[in-house]
């Protein structure tokens, strides 16, 4: 009997304690901030995206930025010598932009508006 009473009291107090915790404490602010950042990235114009990529062109991390700015939007349209061996030319149909990516170092080496199957060799070195 004593064990049953103790168990029921513990369950009742636990339920009351959980019921008094505000619901907002379960929604971490970091997840809300991430959702806001994604919305901001999606509302950028084509020129703003090109400017961001151009600013970090040839530097480590530019491949990551490329994937962030153009999620599920790039399709390969050509491969050519350049960078540290070969580069892949990726086309964004939504933004009518071609980007050249060195896959060895994962860096963007060229960016241009329009569909360009092959960049000049001097642009992708």
C-alpha cells in the first residue's frame, strides 16, 4: 500500500511540475534564428548572390557558400581544364547564372550571368 501511495504521489507531483513549465522554454532560440537566416538567404536577388560569390571567389569556403545560395538549383553543363585539374561549370536556371567550381579544393573560380558551357582558360585558372 505504501509503495502504491508513494508512486501515485510521485506521478501527480511530476504532472503538476511539467504542466507549470511554460511552452516557450521548449522552443530554443537558435532554431528560430536559423529559420530567419534561411528566409533571408532565399530573398536575395541574383546580383546579390553573384556579388557574394565573387567576393570569396578562389578562397576556401566558397564552395559551401555556393551550395547555400543555390540549394537544389545547380545542374552541370560542362567540364574543362582549370583550377587544380578540372573544373565543373554549373548552371542555375532560376538565376540564369553559370558558376565554375574546382572540385579538388571546393572553391568557385568563375562566375558569370548567362549560360556558359566553357569559360575562357584565363578565367578558370
